[in-house]
C-alpha cells in the first residue's frame, strides 16, 4: 500500500495523509500544522461557519416573516380596496337607478304637460271664437243705419255680454281667459 501512496501522492509510507497534517513545506510552501492547531483552526472555522449559517437562517426566517407580513398587508389592503370598490359600485348602481327613475318621471310629467298645454290652447281658442263672433255681430249692428236698427232681445243680450252692461259675464270671460293664458305660459316654461 505504501507503494501506491508514494506513486500516487509522492509521499513516503511514514508520512500521514490528512487534512493539513501533511508537511506542506515540501509541496506548497506552507508551514505544517500540528493536530491541536488543526483542530483549533477547524473548530474556529466550524464555529464561524455555524454562526454564519445561523445568521443566514435567521435572516431567511426574518425575510420570510417580513415577506409574509407584507404579503398579508398587501392582501388586506387589496381586500379593503376591493370592498370599498364594491360598495362604491353599489352606490353608483343605486344612484344610476334613482336617476333613471327621476328621468322617467320627468319624461312622463313633460308628456302630461304637453297634453295640458294642447288642451289649454284649445280652451283659449274655444273662448276666443264666441267672443269674436259676438264682437262681429255687435259691430255689424252698429254699422247699420238708424232706420235699420231693430232692438230685440238677442241684440240686448249680445251687447250685455260684449259691452258688459251687466258686467258679470264679460268679467268672467276675461278673467277665465287670463287664467288660462297664465296657466299656458306656466306650462310652456315648465316644458322648457
């Protein structure tokens, strides 16, 4: 066996082969170590490695703890934002429905106002026509010569209504026209 060591490592059989126990002054220029020095050096290296490993594991643990903490924080923040976003969407949907209802109500009211406006216009026209006919009749009677004037009950009623000798019918007719006209103006302003 010593021949194999000598041929492989270039060592004699009385030299030891081990971690740092070889006389390195022959091969690599380092001083040789004794067993105690080697054990002390290896123990120091082992302790330093163990300390470094413990520090590394502690840093890994701290990093994982911080990562989990921040991941949980991020998830909580996302959940809070998501919850508030859903609430905001519900609010938006609610107000959208309210605006839609209000718009439909306004459209219906506008349609009703247009119908009322048309009826008021017809009412004014229906009041204007008899008044106009009465006025034309009275004017025609006035234009006649005195020999053609014939006072009768119809003429007296026409004059009473038109000229307001009694005053009630004419006043009622005029005030009704004013009220209908004012209501028509209000209706027009509400439509626009």
